[in-house]
C-alpha cells in the first residue's frame, strides 16, 4: 500500500513540484497518473521510490515512512519497487542480458537462478533471443521493453513507470500497456504516468490528474 | 555467509568486466604502479648488497704503529705503557716482528716465498683501536703525535675509508626513506586517480544501480577489488622489473668487484622482501581507492 499524507516537495530555489498531496493506492491497484509535463508526475513517482524525500508530510510504502527512513535502509526498500525511467537509463556498455541482470546482481542472486530469471523476464517482454545484443541495436520500442524486463526481473510488488508510452506509436503503446495489465493480473501494484489520457481511458482504471503539483478534477 | 561470498563473487566479476572493457588503461595503470614500486625496491636491494660487503669491514678506526728496526726492548716497553695509559685508545695490541712473519706466511699460504729470506724484514708494530666515535680530526692529531714518539717509524691510519663508506650507506638509507615516502604518496595518488577515472566512466552504472537498490558497499566493492588487484599485480611486476635489472647489471658489477679483488654481486629479493613489497603496494593502492571512492561516491544519492 502507498499512502501520501500532506506531502509537499520543494526543490532548491523555492519551486514546489508537489503541494499538500494526500492519497492512497491499495495493494494490487493499477493507477494512472495524468497531467502535462511539469505537473509533478515524475516527482510523485520519485517520492514513492524514495529517490526524492518530501519537504513536508509522510510517504508510506508498505507501512514504512520513507521521509524518516535512514539512508542506509533505503536500498533494501527500493528492492521491492521496479522502476521504469522516462530516460530509460539503459547501460550501453553491456549486453541486453547484463542490463536485465543488474537488479539480481545487486540483491546477490546465484548465477544459475539469475540466468533463469533474466530469460523469463526477456521472454515476458518479447525480447527472447536478443539477450546477447547490445542495446544500441534495439529499436525504441524494444529499448522500452528492455527497461520493463529490468524493472520486473526481481519480481517487485510495486512497479512505477514514468511515461512508458512516450515516443511510441499507438499500437506499440497499447502493447506496452497490455504488458502492464498482465503484471496487474498477477497482483503487482502499478503506478503509470502519461501525458496522453486517451490511452488510459480504454483501461477504465483510476486516474490521478495532476496540475501544478495538485490534484485537479 | 554464502550470500556474502556470492556478493563478493559478483563484485569480482564486475571488476573483471571493467578491466575487459578498458584493458589498455588498466594495463598502463598497472605499469605505472609497478615502476613506482620498483624504484624503492631496487634501491633497497642495492643498499642491502652494499651493506653486506661493508658490514664485514671493521668499524673502529685502527692505527698501525710501525717501529724502527733499531728499536730497543726498553723503548717498546715505555711506548706500550704510554699507549695503554692513553684514554683516547680502546685497545692496544703488540705484534712482534716474528709474529708478523708467521701471520704473513699463513696468509700467503706457503713458506716458499719467504723461505729464501735470511733476515726478517718486518718491523715490530702496535695495532691501536680508537673509540668508534672518534672524529677524523682527533685521529689525525693522534697519528701526528705518535709519529713524533721515539722509536716510531711510521703511523698508518686504517679503516677511515670504511667509516666513510658506512656514512655513505647512511646517506643512502636516508635517501631510501625519502624515496619510499614520496613513492608511497605517488602510489596512493596514482590509484586514487585511476579509481576516479573508473568512477567517471561507470557513472551511468553507479547511478542506475543506486536507483534500483544498490547499497554503498555494492558500489564500492568493484573499485576496492580493482585496487587490490592492481596492488598485487603491480607489486609482482615491480619484483620482476627489479629481477630483470639485477640480471642485466650483475655481470658488470661482478667484474668490477673482481678488479678490486672482491666477491660482490647484487642481492636478489628473497621471499620476505617480495611479500612485504606486495603487502605494501596493495595497502597503498587500497588507501588510494578508498579515498577516491569516499570522495566521489558522495555525489550519488
């Protein structure tokens, strides 16, 4: 469960990216985050992942208040979360396989189990057979799938995706959303941000609309 | 425990991955470390070799007092008492001409050379030992004074050159200490800089890893492994460089020593020196790495 209590995030310089936000997301829920760029979507996701700390208020993830958490404990909390970054953050100095294996190396999976899981994740996103390639040779859509494989390979209970369908054509975007739906069906909590609301409407889920760091109708 | 071993194994693989991705810079860095370590090691062995020879030489300044052939037993006795009373001297030994001849026969190794002599050509002599801390000036004064004594033919000041050599060794040792300190600092800086460059080239990986739940230890480990590897391999390479240089130089040094009638060859590093070299280079590299990692990882949150 994710719970925000009167959360404000002020960046240096006095800009409030998120103002007095309160909401709850239940376990296993799929929630869309809508709003123009600069509305605070990325900041909200970063607050859930503990990448940013709130200036005020409490961010509770699985019952723990991230605002008060010790820095040394944060890595272990992040391992329950899968992150799909807006700018992908793919490592181009290593293969597709090694990119996806990184979260498992961090946790310390043994070699054979890690290999099995990476293959399963690549299978799931439709990249099987491309594990030895360098990510540079993948198309934009395939790179997005690679990010998803890396985010789910350690089977997190929460999946956060920042603009996963940006720069993808309609069909490809729908494929990606179908993929997220399949994670939702196995009980993963998902928060997906997008500036294009037409895609979300088809899925009939809860939509949180942000404007200038606050919810709008 | 098993988990910890696995994490370290993963770190080891990541380290190798880093080396494979940048083999040339890793190799160059290794060479720089090896050369930096080879200097003090080689200099140390040179001094150790020299000390092996010089250490066998008498340190106390000696004066040989040769008496006139016409000297009388009374004169010898008076001189002896006079010398024994002298507080500047640590030891007085009389070597009569007969004894001197015997010694000479023994050292030459046969009576043949001296058998033809009807007369003993050697003089009676005193061998005087001065205190170790006697200054060269006071010894020269003593030499002059004794030369003026009755019955004395000649006074020779021995082993002043041995003392000078020892002082030279002391200078060499001081120099070695300076070289050691400077190159130790250099080694720390070299490794620190290499790790800084590695952190820069791997900053994407570090950033992503931190975002998806890597601990600081996970980030740090490959760099520590890298530094340790460079330290051990650099130390070994330094030993190899010194060994090569010694092999190259030794025939010339031995020939030089032979021309002085001496047995002398440059020392080889024994296993203790090798172990100490490896430990020291590794520790210095680790120090450099931990400084660099501590300084540059703070920028990632």
